C-alpha cells in the first residue's frame, strides 16, 4: 500500500485537472481557484480516511469518488452557470473520438460550452472516460451508480455532444 505522500505525488495533478473540468466560474472567478480549493478538500478528506482504507483498494478511483462528491456538492450549493475557460491544450490529444472536432479554437470553445451544458453526471462520465481514460467499473464506483448507468451516462453525454455540435455544422 502506498503512503499518503505517494498518493498525493501520483494523483494530485490528475485530480486537479478533473476538478477544473467540472468547475464553473461563478461571477467571473477563475475555475482554477475553485479546482484548487476542491483539490485541497479532496486530499484533506482522503487524509482523514486514509487509515481506514483497505490495502487492496483502488486508490485512484477512491480519490476520484471523493473529488466527484465534493464537485457535486459545490455544484448543488452554488448552481454556477457561467461557462469556464476552454478545454486545455493538454486535453486536446486525449479526447479520443472527439479530436477531429478540435481543429481550431472556435470549435474547441464550442465543445467546451456544450460539455458545460451536460448534466453533471454525464459531464463527469464523459470526462472520466475520454479525458482520464478510466474504465466503466471505476466510473461506476466514482459516480455511485451501476456499471450500466456509468456506460449510459458516458454514451448519452457523447451522443448529446455530437447532436448539438452536428446541429452547429461541426462533425465528430
């Protein structure tokens, strides 16, 4: 079992990027501020529970679950609605079947805006699957849903992105 410091070293940046993608910018605030706060809260909660974690646990999925719950609570509490900055350049290569959409900044901004409009569970499933390459077993555990529900949320999210962006004359 890794030490807690090893978990931080191994997963901090990944959890931060995930939370940044799920964060909105209330009143023009930078989503980086929200993501940083949620990342700190994630690792604080993880630290408090680390001693109770089984040695054979999937530490990565466990951290994503904590992060997802914190993001969900923040979303419910604040009902943020402003779109955040566009999808980061580091994400462009990781978008799997969506990469052909990202031909220029305008298309990338359109994708980010549509991703922001997805329901939180679909946005999280799409982000976890296509930007973080997690398998559906882990996504189901993170989102506290069945395997079928995890697959459906990712599928519905991608389908909705394709439909919306196709209607805007973008092709996926």
